[in-house]
């Protein structure tokens, strides 16, 4: 470590101005993140002009604080309203909203906050200690390896298909089809657009997530409201529980009981974050899927804090590692990293490997801000989460329309495109029909998210190997290893399922009255 | 009689309205349409331009409007659906042109715009590992001996395909959704060449590669060219280069005097030292081409792209 540069970094960071901008960034981030449709990258883009006018440490504090706050903030509306603030928090809806309906919303939000901050801090420390190693490891993942990583993700997430395989497959098929709409990733020619130009860019993830998770639930609850008015009032009462003195918080023991899930989230998030093009949503779903697969006894997906801990630690653990390719090679690995890179350029610092020698004090300042940002996130997030969630304290009859309105605003806000609103409404109706038919929505969202990435990488691998499938699929030892791991997960899942069925039969035999 | 009265009133109204509008132009708000969402590079630069250069537009306000969608064609259709009165400006990149040229039944032709200038232009620079391809000649020789993989976004691959085709060679073009992914694959040795913008090339050269060729028709800024080791340009080998401009245009039916007035104001703004300094600080220096130069380059670019797109498919 260059001691002089580190001292300069301390002087840059520990000023009232820098700390104030960091606090403002986290505050804005949590608020923006909790508004559906406004993601971390939108918030950073909005704040970029302001950052031009600040000193380098203040600018980094504002933008990184906003980034950290926004990734956590998305979970607040996911838990309170079943409307993920950003796609990163979609996996949090499963357990979070169920806990809110059980009157344990406060516990759910605190679990999200503590697991987010824990994972974020741990991954930041990993980044600071071994950023170059992670970056070099990420370079080993070419199209072949990334395609197998996607296959591993799908096999790990297979457990989210629910009890009925056929219904899970149908849901996955719908997601696969929706994921193919838009420009072909290789030839750029429109496909499956039914001649509609507005479908050329494909279906955007934000309206899909809001439609499938939030609007479908609200249509369902709206119908219940019409049938018997007590149901939404019950949810409203549960939201009110967030503030009541009797509402259930999170004990230290419960927090510690999530250490395995947070460990999974830290591992998955740190690595996925360092790989360009995957992002926090993939990390959250992968972490959630692994935890659900490994710990069936924790009843993840049925209103478990362990599910929230897995998903939220998975997405927040990507925050620091997203900057690894930027710091190690000058490559922005995500839209948010690109915006932070743009802020550095505007401050006269070109992100490149030379940064470590030319501007070491800025790198150390960035590391310090990454760590400090987590403490600000903890304090501000805790206060802000409950203030924001007060928006849920509306009369029962108003709750459902308010969330529907939020869903419409969120779908529009993401890109400012009115067609996204129609898309969200259509998908909301589709989600509603699926819920009524008992078809799980998770496989749809997962295949929609992962299948295009898998296709892109498969086609790139085929292009690089000139159409040779053997080379494209098994051209490297790492690729073969990942393929073997995917096969292992499939066999393990099969064995566990068979084991559970046998155990279930045995259990039923025991319970049967003896003659 | 009644019809005559109405006609006379309309004629009077028009005779009042048209000269007054021509005299006052511009007044009120000029809508600066970009075909991309908020937060991207085009959005950032458009807002920077609106903030820094508004004073050159005769008191009119520059209002940046985002009309994303349909491969950046939605914004184009929006401009064509607005009144051709000089109050709607279209600021785009080659992205909508690539979309339109890729479609069999495109909703609009790339010629349906009146080009009024270029604000900036980026180049497709081919970055290679020096030990594999020390210079252009060795690269072409290798292309003729074995398949070489070149990765980049679609626009940047077009620049590469354009010069490689003129060199009488062929390559395997691997499209990527983002530059980050293609550069990672280049650094990891999964592809042989990365087609990148000059600003991305600056992050790779000299530690991890050399700039083999600037495939653009427009020279790089001197300091960038020096930092990249002064790579040869397409024209140094007798090839027609392909630049990727941030072009500015208007509805083709806009009255000529308004287009001329706008082009003059745009030139004054884009050559203002304060504005150019702000863009340079933003990492994308202004590379201004006036109306005549830009229109000629745009026509050549569309024709070149029409051929190059076939090479990628």
C-alpha cells in the first residue's frame, strides 16, 4: 500500500463535505430505490450533473452512496407492496410480502437491511483485498463458460418451479418466449414482434417484473376486495404493524440464523457482480435459488426471513464487485459502473489500470467510501425504511388502487415509454391468470432473465468456434467443469426429490392408524 | 359569399402568421429529441449541450426529450409526426440507421431527415495484441490464412467489416450487447480483436494491446491519437472509412430559412470555446461538421453501412 496516497485519501474522505454528500447520496438512493421503476442507474444518471460541480471525494460519495442506498431501497416496496422498486429486488417479493401479510413486515424490512449491509460490507472487503485476483478470474469466463454458468443458474433455480413440474415448465416456456421477442442478438433482425415496431427492443425487465409480481397480486386482491372488503384492510392492518409498538422486530439470534444465506449471497454476488453483463438481479435469484435448494427445512418462499436474507445479500454483494472491471481494466461492467466511470472522467481521471499508479489516492478514497457507505446505509436505511413504509398506511379501499397506480408510474418511469405501461398491464393480467391457475410465476421471470443471456453466449461461442458445437460447449476445462457441476445439481435435485417423496410416504405410513 | 369571407380570413391569418413566425424564429421552446432513454451517453451529452449552448439559440429554450424504443426508430417517427416548423430537432447516432437498414420493411428511410450538422463522432478502433499482429499488413496476412474473431457492438463491427472487406479479406464478427463484455473477452483471450471506441481504446492501450487501425473517416483528436500511438487511418491504405456521428437533423419539410437559421446557431454553439471545453471535460470532445460537410458524410455513411451490414449477417 502506498502510505502517502492512503493518507491523502483519508484527508479527502474525512471532511464534512464528503461525509455530507455520502449521507445525501444514501438518503436519495433509498428513497429513489423504493420508488418502482427508478433504479440505481437512473438515480445516478440524474445526479451526474450535480456531481460535476463537486470535489472528487464528494462526487464519489454522492454516487456510491446513492448506488448502495438504491439497491437496498428496492426491497422496501417489494416487502411492503409486493412491487419491487427495481428488478434486483424481485426475488425478495416471495418471502417479504408474505411476511407483511403475516404482520411481520418490520421483521422483513430489517432482515433485508441487515443482510444487505452485511453482504455489501463483506464484498467490499473482498474487493479491496483481492480485486485484481477477482478480475483475472472473471477474465477466464468467456462465452462458453458464461453459457454454462447460465445453465448452472437454471438448474439451481429449478426448485422455484413449485410442486407441479408441468405447470413450472409452462411458466418457464412463457418466459422463454417473452425473452425471445425483439432484435435477434446476432443479426439484429426483429423476431417474434408480430410486425409491431414498438416490440423491437423486446420486453423490458421493469414492466415485466412489476406486472407479474405487483399488478397480478393487486388484481387478485382487488377482486377479493370486491367480493369481501375485509381482505385488503387486513393487509393494511399488517402494514400498520410496521410502526406499532407491538410489531415484531428482528432479534440478533434471528439475524445470526441467516449466516448461511448471507454467506451464499456474498459468494454469489461478489463473483456475479465482477462478471460484466449479468448484474444484481441474476445474483439475487441465484443466491435465493441456492439457499432454497440447500435448506428445504427453512421453508424459503413461504414467508421466511432466510429467503429475504439470501436474495438481498445476493443483490447488494454485487455493488462493490461491479466496480472491479472498471478499476482493474477500465471496463465498465454495468450501466451503473459506466456512470461512475463517467463521473471519474469528468473529474479528469480516466478509468484504466494506470489509475492505481497515477491516482492511487482516488482509489483508496473510493475504497474508504465503499466501506463508510455501508454504515450510512445502515443508519439512514433503518430510519427511512419505516418512514417510507408509512405510505402503506392508507385506508383498505385505497390500498389496492394506490399500488396499481404505483405500478403504472413505475412501468413508465423506467424508460419514459408509454408502451411499457400497456406491457405491464398485459403482463399483470397474464400473471393474474397464472395465479388463478396455480402456475408459479418465478420460472417465467427466471427464464426471461437468463435465457437471452444463455442464447447470446451460446451463439457467440458457436461463432468463435465456427459452428463447431463440441468446441463451443466443451472447448475449455472450466466449461467442462461447469457442465459437470450443472449435471451434479440436476442429479442431486432428483435424488433429494425422490428422497423427500419416499420420506413422505414413510411418514404417511407411520401416521396411518394401525389395525 | 360566406365561403369567400372564410377564405379571406384564413388567407389574412396565414399572411400574418407565416412572416411573423419566420421573423421570430426561434422563440419559445425547441424540442431536442433523442431516441434513447434517460441516463445513457446520448442523454448525458444532449443535456450537457442544452445547458451549455442554449444561449446561442436566440432566446429559445432547448428541451431534451427522450423517445426511446424500436431500435431508436421511435424517436425518428416522432420527429416526422411533429409539425415541420423548426421547433423539433433530432439528435441521434448510427443506431437507428443500423436498425432501419436491418429491416426488410422499414417504417422510414434513412434519407427522411435533413442533416444540419455533426456534434461529435466516435470511431471504431481495432485493438489487438502486439505479439499477434504487430501491424496492419501482418493482420491482413493472418486474416487470409486463418479465421480471426473480432468482437464489438454492432455499430463498431460495421466499421471493422467495412475496412476488412476493402482489404479483400474476411473475419468472424462476434456481436456483443456492450463494450464491457467484448473487452473482457478480448483481455481473457476468447476473441482475437476488440472493435472499440477511441475512449475505450485509451483504457486498453498500451498495457493490454495496441491500436491497429482507426477505421473512421474522421481523424481522432490530436491528444487521443498520440495516446493511442498514432494508429493509421482507413484512408492511409486507400480505404473509405466509416465514422459514427452524433448527428443533428430536422424534418425534411421544414422551411429552408428556418433550417439555415438553426444550422448557423448550431455552428455558433458547437464552436463556442466554453461549450467545447465542457464537452472535452466530459470525455467526448466536440467534433463539429457543418451542414454541408455533415450532409455529404451522412449520405456516404448510409451507403457504406448498407453494404457493410450484409457483411455481418
